[in-house]
């Protein structure tokens, strides 16, 4: 249900949290998927970052024969741009916004909260981030694409018009094709967003060079 707070894996900093990163996993994974990346990022302790890795709800995924798995929305067909599960996308957007609001209630201001995600999770981070009514620290979208592109102009909130956006993609990605990432970047830039773009000679995954780039970008937006 969209009104229930998602279950999350959380990693607390050694000092009281001053910043939060809400990091959404990809299709079929869970909140533990990116937990091992925390020490690899090597973020300074004085940033006092709380990492929140939500578990997506379990749902039947049409393109996988109706198999039930953790997913932020259904994938209805091969054309992910045309066959969009609008209800699922909207529900996940609402659930992510609730997690942002919980962080505010725990004393972390929105301008120190980053929405991040990989693949399906990155799609939701982008969708929720550009529509969020108050300025966020940043949006990080890895190996992903822009959902509901036709609604971007009418639904994007000016509060995050200048929000830093980091996008990265593997040039050998066969799950979310590299070209889809490029088209999404161009659609955002056409609406005035400044995108920090990185690409790597990798498939649908994360590499060491990317982790280093993520670390420096996060340090910049949270400093």
C-alpha cells in the first residue's frame, strides 16, 4: 500500500546524521543490494551520512512471465517508454516522498537529502526528484532512463529546477540500452536541467571508476 512506509535497510554514521541518501535498488534485487557500497564510497565522517536502502514491494512482473519479485513498477513490454505502468510509477514516487518526509522528521533538512537509484530504482529517483516540492541536495540516476517523459514539463517542480543530477551508464548495457540513457539525459537538458554525465565501458552494472566518481559527486553536493 502506498500509505505504508517501505521497509528499509539503514546504515547510520558514527555521529548523528546530518545528511541522508535514499538509494533504490533495481528490479528483482532488494535493499541489501547496494549496502556493500557504503564503505567503498569512503565518504568523510564529518558529512555524517545516513544511508537508507528501501525494499521495493513484491509484485508480478509481466515481462518476466508474471513472476513475483521486488519491483518499483511493472514492466509491461519490451518498449519500456511506451508500455509504462503509470499507477506503479506514481505509487513508488509517493512512497519515496514519504521516506524523504521521514528524514525531515528525524532532523535532516531536504537540502541535505540525495535521492539515488540503479536501473528501475534510478528511474524512480529521477521521477520523484524532479517533482519534489522542496529543494533536494541531488539526484543520482545510474544505468536508467526517464519515466513519463511527456509529463516532465508540466509536472516538474521549479524547486528542483537547479538540483544537481548525476547520471551514469554503461556503453555495453543490454538491459537498459545506453541510447535510452542518452535520450533521457537529452530530454532533461531540454527542460533546463544540468546533468553531470558519466559513461563507462561496462554492461548493466557498477564499476570501480564509477564508484569513485559517485563519491566525489556526493562529497560536492553534501559539503
